[in-house]
C-alpha cells in the first residue's frame, strides 16, 4: 500500500509544483533521487561499509572490552577514558587506534570517511541516552573541566567565548536572523554527526564547533585536541541533563 | 598423544605471540593535536579603559559613511557594496612564514546583535540603537566618551558583556572606533 501511495503522492506534488517552479528533467531526476535517499543516510551507509573493513561490531566490542548487549550504552558514554589509549577520546580516535592496530593507515579525523564511520558507530547507540559519568575517574573529570573552561574562555579577534552566544540568558534571542539555540534542549550532543544542509555535507560535532569558532573569529583549534574532546564531553552532558536520546544522523539547517 | 601436545603448544605459543603483538603501545596510535598553545596566543587581554582621542566624534561625511559601513557589514569578502573612502576590503598580512597574504578586512557586523536605522535582519541580543541621538544623547543619558569606550571595550561597565571587544583585541584602530561612534550618535535621515 505504502509503496503504491508514495509515487502517486509524488506525481501529485510534482504536478502542483510544476505550475509554480518549472522543473527541468534533470532537476526532477535529482528530486526523485533525494526522496529515495536522504543525503545523510548515504554517508552513514558508507561509514558502515568502512567500519566492516575493520571487523565491524565484533572487532569494536573486542577492542573496547565490552559485550554485544552493553555496546550501545558503552558507545553512549563517549567521549570517555580508554585506558589502553591513555586519554579521554572520541569514537573517531578509537577507530584510528583500531586501524593502526590492524596495520592499516589511520583515517584523518577531519575527513568525510571519518565523519561517516563515526556517524555509523554512534548510530549503534540510537535511542539511548548519554551515559557519561564525569565523576568516573580523574581523566574524565579533567576533560569535562577543560571543556567547560574552553567554552567559557573569551578569545579571538572579537573577544568572544562560546558562552557569549550560548549562555542561558540569551537563548532564543536573535543573532543576525538566527535564534540562539539552547545547546542542551536542542540535543546538540545527541544529534551530531548531522547532515548540514547549508554545507551540503555530513559533519561531526567537533567540525560544527569549528564552524562557530570560524564565524566568531576564534582561532580554529584542531579536531581531536584535548580541548575539542573536552568540549564534546561538556556539550554531550548538556544533552544528557535534558534526557535527550541519541539520534544519528541529525539533520540541520 | 605427543603430536597432540605439540599442536597445543604451538597454538599456545602462537596465541601468546599474538597477544604480545596486540599489546603494542596504542597511546600514540591516534591523533590528538595540541591546541593549548593556539588558545594561549588567542586569549583576550584584561579589560582596558581608553581615552577618546581629540576630535574623534565628527559629522565628517566620510567618517559617518565608514561607521555605517563597518556597522552593517561582516567582512570584505561578504560585503557587497564598495567601501567608502578610507576603508579597505582586503588588507595585507604576514602569514607564519613571513609571506604577505591578502585577507578580507574584518568589519563590525554590529547588526548581528543591534537594530538601528535601515538595519537589514538586525538582531536583538544588544539594545536597539535606533534614535540613539534623541533618546540617549540629547537627554544626556550618554555621552560620546561612553559610546567610544563601549565599542572599544564594553567590559569596563559590564564585566560579563555579550558584546564584542573591538579595540583591546586590535580588531579596529582608534579611527574606526571614532567612525562607529560618530555614526551611532549622529542624526539619521
């Protein structure tokens, strides 16, 4: 039934839109294709294929020393301290370490392949709430503190901090036609990697942080640095406090 | 029996060898670039009190035009209209290797947070600066020096301000702060 309805609905909308916006045949073809393949899903799918090359879930479970049953909750606890890596790390850095352990070349943190793989692995925790425990050990405690400090520290050409635009007292106010989001309520931590329509690509949350830094003239710091991982811990706990479930891939303006 | 034994030993040896391999140091097996020095260099200096230069605020046509342009635009790459006399679209800067590179000149983008006369898509994080002359200057609620200091470094009277810091950061020079001040306090048509 559903299968039959969809093309019918499509024909109707196309007929209508035809009156307002003349669509070329090429545009029509693209439109049909977009309907069938949400752009974000293509990335996540290819991320899944790359992850399979590393041995998939089985290899990840072994690497992390967890169980199949516990894996989603374990993933929902990232960024977290991984003893054999010696740091609080993101899922992307775990994937790099797995690659190196298998004698493969580590995929760059700031690359489409890595964003896709990261999205796939994080999506294994979809519908879970974050399980980050910032009191679990001294490492995660320090990472959270560094993240919060990085968030609160004014710097750059305009002397702004993340807090300048993301503090509680100005949520919903308008910055150049854009309402300022409450990062917890928006579930930012739980909805990246996301497909960013204005950038026509799938991006990780640390890449999103870089976007804000760039726009506000803060020196853009590299993905994977202690400060970036700390920022991700901090922003993820904001979603955790609001009990936002993980929903990857997100779709953003 | 003997044969079986060797097989087991073989497997045992193989297993322990592979665990040894697996036990390779993974603490360097992923990237974690250093950002602390970048942040250190980028930090905002403490709040600074400035003295407004003499003849700073004027009704000079070019100064007002520059103030208006800086107020309404983000940078030379994004700005569409030609900048007024005395204001560049691009500036030359030395990169870290000492090579001279062209960079878009940064402007104020004050409309992102403030409404004012003829603002397009003005924000509301900062107060509305429309009719500033009538409401704040003619009534002597504010004076030129206050506006100058506010734009230069707003922290002097609002320590945790959401406003951008424009002179302490070196984003603008004194003349540009004067241009902005002149524009805000001027009578708009």
